[in-house]
């Protein structure tokens, strides 16, 4: 099972990180120079919780913290 929110389908997103050196021009330097670029992943804040589904059964699912806080799923007791 992948770490995807079952409510809003939030999932892992691939982005980038830029490494820079030097002082900014506005601060009196010669400008920021790019020294490297690397790929990275942005992972969602998902939790494995027991929820009550639409049929009334208790199942385990991954739900993101935003959906849990908003009350979009009913947690099992």
C-alpha cells in the first residue's frame, strides 16, 4: 500500500533543491552563484489510522493530517 491519503489523494511529489554560494547583490556582494542542483521528494504528512468506512466497517487507512484535523474521516474507537 502506497502512502497516499484516501480522502484527498495527496501523494509524494518530486521537486528540486538548488545549492548556492556567495552574498546577495542587495547586501553588497557579487551575487549568488548556483553550485549544484539535486532532485528531492516532498512527502505528505500521512498517518495510518483505523477509520469507520461508509458501510460501518472498521478499516485501516492512510489519512493526511489536514483531513484528520478537518474531520473528513471518522476515527474508530
